């Protein structure tokens, strides 16, 4: 049973095969990098909250753990990113990278706010 719960810690990496299957040819690598950046940032945020002594969030208003809150938040943003990528196949690559960075910063800010609860 411990192995099952340990494998759930990497559940967000299931977005990588989805990116490789669902998105257009020129967007796949950028989408995989986006998912990896979100996964790394999620773990860094959780580690930061635990290191400063708030494993339940700064306010402690939510009963769910930090990983679940972050996983849901980042998954919503990854899904939004995939939808925007899929429906804009011929966008300029510079615009696509700028939109990726903006979406990542938005995901970080929203997840930090939700984790603080």
C-alpha cells in the first residue's frame, strides 16, 4: 500500500503523455517543458511551506494537504494551457512562449494563494 501512495506523488507527470498525444507537432516539446516546470514548482512550493513551519498552509483554513491543493490547481492550469495550445496551432512561436510563461506565472500565483489557505 505504501508503494501506491508513493506513486501518487508523481501523478501530475501523467500530463506528459497527454501532451505528446494531444498537441500539435511544434507544441509538444514546449508543453512537456511546461508540465515539468509546473511539477517542479509544485514540489518547491510544498517544500517552502513545510520549511517555514506551515505544513497546512499559513491560515490553516483548508483541511486538505498541500500536495492535493497544488495538484488540483496546477492540473487546471495545465488543462487550460493544453486547450489554448490545441486551438491555436498556427500561432507565432514567440507569442506561444510568451503565453506559456504568462500561464505559468498565473498558475504559480494562484497555487500560492490556495496553498496559503
